[in-house]
C-alpha cells in the first residue's frame, strides 16, 4: 500500500524513492496554549494534516511527509500552561540537522512547511543557512502564506481576514474540521493568549480553509518537482555584485 509517511517506511525503500526524485516535506509547528477551547497540538495538527492531505493528493511523483517537528519557538506563550518551547538556537539547529539528514539520504527536493507564527522568521532564514553552510537547497513556506490562501481565507472568514490569528476563527474552524472531539466551543471566547474571535468558527469554514491550504501546497509541490520554483527563486545561480 502506498504511504506518504516517512516513519512507516522500511530502510530499503528510501533509495528507490530518492531515485524517483521524491519531495520530502518537513512540517514544523509548536506545542503551545491555544486559549481555553483548543488543544495545545493545534499548530502541529493543522500543519501535518495539510502536508499529509496534499501529499496523498499527488500521484504523478512521490511525496514523503516527516513526523512534525512539534517543539517550536514559543517563548511568548510560556506565561500560559502547557506550552513547550525550544530556545531560538536550539530550534534552528534541530531544523538544520533534520534537513541535513534528509539530504544525506539522497533527497534533493525538500520543503519545510511551517504551522506556527513564531517560527516564521526562522523558517525564512533556514533556506539561506542550509545553502551557505551545507550546500543544500530547500523551500520554506508558512501554510497560510501559500499561493491563493490569503485571498481564499479573506473570502471565507468574517473576522480573520487573510491572517490565521491565534486560537481564533481560522484555527478554531480548522480544528472543528480536523479534530472536533478536542474542541470545547462552550469555552470559545477571547481570553489573554487568544488573538481574534473564535466564536465565528464553524466546521464548514474549517473544511474550506483546509482545502484552500491544500490547493496552495499542491501548487508549490508541483513547481518544486518540475524545477519551476527553483528557477523562479534563482537558487544555485550566482548573482553578479555591482
């Protein structure tokens, strides 16, 4: 049976997938407070679910999804119980070493998919770090910044207009769709640590938000596999300095 999940493969399957030019998606998120109504795995669940569904939707080339890097950079959430954070240097080192490991096993198309706002700057700089220090080209995106996602979300949401907020309309809607058994809508309200209004969330919005993110990720994965993304970003090319 075909699987997209890295951890379910046996070691002798990886060389064949590398020869097939498989893309490897490395989800990076967080374990942190999300108000009084959402589980602390919200970012990790959203990010990994989007990566998995997109990978399963592509049949023209293989896509592998690593287990989510669940501790992110969340020192600003440590005032609330349940949050687990790495320091900046530790988080950057973990991502770097995971990327190096994947590359060492023969995979040349690697995408870091971020699911936590506090990680965004680190993910953005990771491409330069891996290229400069290890000669490894990677792509890096935050899922709510994927092509078409901000526009789609603005048309769907009543309050989170193109921004995921925090434990608000977008994330609560996604969780109502992905793991509703862990959502307590009776406690959904603004409290310290919530950015936005979760009372506008619905499962139906969550499904539409999820589908928009999947479509955006599929577009990027296809461009990455074809080489169009690398050409667009001019990776591996020397840029003359005036």
